[in-house]
């Protein structure tokens, strides 16, 4: 169901980030996840899927670190987004 413009989700059923391919907002904890960013210990995963099947994952962990990756035929590597405070 849509809530405030987002597809609301709860904790996922799988421990593999590769399986999160449905658009929505997911919560994850630090217990045994695989294929996630190299540094994470719990947080929120945003997933956006296009009509032609491309997928964008944005991960914000509990330390406020932000990571991003895409699936364009295959999963690309996670990249950390660096922010600058001015």
C-alpha cells in the first residue's frame, strides 16, 4: 500500500540484498545480511524499479553513511556517497 507517496515495507524476508527488487522502503538489521554495502550495521534500504526492470538501491545505515548501486542486467558494485557540509 502506498503511504505518503512511498510503498511501505517492513523488515524483509531475506538476508540477501540482491533479493530486494520490489520498489519500497525496507528496514534491515546487522544480523547476517549478504551483498550489502561493505560497511553497514542496520538501517534503511530504498528500492526503485523501472518499468523495464532496472533497479536502484539506496542504503542509509545507522551511522548516516549513504551507499548506492544499480542493477542494469547485473548488480553493479556499491558506491559510497560522500556529502560535504558547507
